[in-house]
């Protein structure tokens, strides 16, 4: 019996052709790259200093000097959105990394062992999953105080059971396949099989789930910052900008419109990117087309 590992029949060039022929992928990719570029550029340049208060320029509407207007402290909203982008992306990225780094091995281990171990791990997983990220953040904040680090921990803990479930479900679908039986017959351990054969075969599933959780992480960070549990002033945050704008919607609606649009566009771009990746790399989707 020979060991068989599924190898995609498309070349890298073929995958690129399919990718850039997929509307959802292209749209999501362009939006995501633009948001990332804006966040990276904010480390070295912004139109105005976001920590400088210019009361004389407060609540000015969009103009050539301030494209997105100014807030109630005279700060440039475009500059604040740029800096807020890097904070939101950093929090969501690290939180997804925590969830994936802990949840994927946990789910793969549960699928490999099965039986009582699988049942026990999944029940613990369900217990953690029962606490939403917002509630976890409130509990963590009550103990350690508000801040971006605590927001990362809260969102990361919430992501662990999500990735554990996805990894377990994907692994359970792979374990009965013939090449897994061949690997067992060759004397490989469950750990070796999981690392060498199971995880590569569910990588696409995890990648798509990662983009979804990344988008949800952006939303969660904005929600936590809105409640004052995320990044603290003077560091700008999209959620905090919405909180500051809620009592000024009549006199300065741009204070809410532009940060809100930043959140919507970023989440939309990440979701489209995830859908596009799923369409391109999922063999079933390719056959249906």
C-alpha cells in the first residue's frame, strides 16, 4: 500500500489566474491591501499629529485642509482613522493568532484521540464559547483594568473555541481517508499524521475561518473601544471615535460617518476576501463551476 497525499492539479500561475478572475477575491484583496497600507503609512506619516489639540479648529467640516473634517478637540479625523486602523488591525491580528495557535492544536488533538478525551475537550470548549468576547473583556477589565492588551486577551480567548471546532470538524472528515490509513500502516503516530497529513488538508478551511475571525476581531475591538475597554486616549480607535461622536451627530455628523465607514469597508473587504479564497481553493467549488 502506498501513501497518497492530495496534491492540487493547478499550478501557482493557474491559481493566480483563478484568483484575479474572482470578483469577490479581487474586491476584498484591494480593500484589504488599501487598509493595511493606510495602517503601515500611519507609522511614518499622517496629515496631522493626532495627539495635538487645536480647539480653534474643532468640529470643522470636510475641506481641502481636513478631508474628513475635525473632531471636538480639533484633531484631524483622517489622521485619526489612519492611526486607528493600525490599532484595530494589531488587536484583531494578535487575537486571531492566539485563537488559532491554541484552538487548532486543541481541535486536531481532540479529533486524533477521540472517545472520552474528545468529549471532555469539546465540553470545555463549549463552556468557554458560552462567554462572549464582550463579557470576557468586562470581566478581565474588572480585574486588570481597561486597555488594548486586555482586549486582545478577551478576543483571543473567544477565538480559541471557534478554531477548535473548525479544526476538529475538518480533521474528523480527513481521518477516515485512505492515505491516513496508509500512514497508520506505515507506523506513524497520531501526532505525526496530524502534522504531516491532517493539518495540510484543512489549511484552506482554517485560512477562510481566519479571515472571518479577523473581520469579527475588528468589530469586537471597535465595540470594546466604544465601551471604553479597548485602546485608551490619547491613542485613537475607531470605536472610541464613534463614542465621541454620538452626542454630536447633529452638529458634526462626519465624526461618526467616516469612522463608521472605515469599520464597514474593512469588515466587508475581509469577508469578501475570505469568500474569494474559499471559492478559489475549495475543490468542490471549482467542480461546481
